């Protein structure tokens, strides 16, 4: 699936890649929640975060916005689980009927983390899952 990103997102990708020395696969400028969401190449998340969160903190300071990092995955199920981090996801089932929906099992105590403040985490997960795997919706169970 070919992903198109804006010129602003390209600039933000370059900034993050220069700061963290990682590969950014996608970038979403989330104006509604005043955050930037970076999709990081699988296996490079520790470098993207940096020691004690230093790298991501530096980027947040430079941008004056929150930054959310999501680790890429090969399967839609793992991708959705990664996108909902830091919530502990027990299981993801992708159902393809009229729409393609990912049903996600999370513990009751992790529902808030999966949704995020004002829905920011689940909204970012939905947007990335749509762009990369054609998933129309994510439902927590």
C-alpha cells in the first residue's frame, strides 16, 4: 500500500531521523490532538525513544508538541497492538465483512491507556491502521 505524506510530514520525518538516527516509515500530523505520530521501523524503537526518553523528549521540545511513537509490524494484528501501546493488548482479531474491523482485547484497567486522553491513542491507531492495512475501524472489547 503506497502512503502519501505531506511536505510538512516529510520535514518532520527528516527532523526525527536526524535526531534519533532511525528509519521513520510514516508520519501523521494530528492537529486535533496537537501531536505528531511517527511510525518507526521494526526493531528501532529503543533508539527512537533514547536513553530515559531523551531523544523523543528533545524532539518534543523542538516541535513544541507531543510525539507518539508506534513500532511498525508485519501483520495487521501486531500493528494494531503496537499502535495502542502502552496498553497491554491480549488479542487482536481482524474481521473482514462489509468493513475491515480490528477487535482488540485489553484489560479493563488498560482501556484508558488504549484510548488515551481525549481519544488521542485510539484515533492515531485507527488512522495508521487504515493507511497501512486498510482497516476501517478499531473496537476495544
